[in-house]
């Protein structure tokens, strides 16, 4: 992804008006992202069921976030996932009922709570993530490791660009 003096291309959307979005590279990008996202949604449901048979598909990403970042406030999690407070509260209650997360006082602010993975949650999420990485490794075994690194870099750039 090329960055220019406009903050990573943010101001470049005007040159895509009209027929620009119909250029073959953008049509191919849309098609491939659609396939990738459809497969990712299906895969997320499978991984959620592997963590716990009663786990909602949408809650899997929440568990992964907690596993990567440690304890977080519910408001931080809601903002990251992109849901409201009520939805986050409902999801957290369900995860607590499944024994996958716990709430503990925030040492930085005694009035607030941090949500953390329980040891059971850590074990289950870790096992599923390891199995997922093993599937990636098998499916990309014929790729050059530099290509895998480049794909990860480009996806990171895409995700960063989508946050803007």
C-alpha cells in the first residue's frame, strides 16, 4: 500500500469517483475480500464452537482480544468490537456464565472493572488459536515464508487503512 503526503491516502478517494472504482484491480479486490470475509465468518463460528459449544460466534473475537491484550474495561472492548454497552454487557454475562471470563476490580480505578480470561478461557482459546495457526501453516505450506510475511504485512496495512 502506497502512502503519500495525505496521511496514508485518506484524501485520495476523490480520484476514485465515477469509473475509477470499476478498474480491474478494485473489482478483483472486492471479489477476493468478499470470499475471504465469507470464509472468515464461517470459520469464526467453527472456532467459537470449538472453544465452547454454547459460545456465540460474535464472542470469539472478544475472547481473542482478551487473550492478546489482557484485562480490559467493558467500554474498551465494546469500542474495539464496535458494539454498544448493552450488547457488550449481554455478551460478557454469557461468557461469565460459560466460565470463560471474569470481572475483577481495575487497580487503576477502584470504581471500574476489568474483564479477563479465566484460566479455563485461556486454555480453550489458546488451544483453538494454535489449531487455527496449524491449519494456516498446512494450507500455506507451499508458500515461500517471505510471501506469508508479505501477506501479513499487506493485511495489516489494509486493516490500518480501514480504521481511518
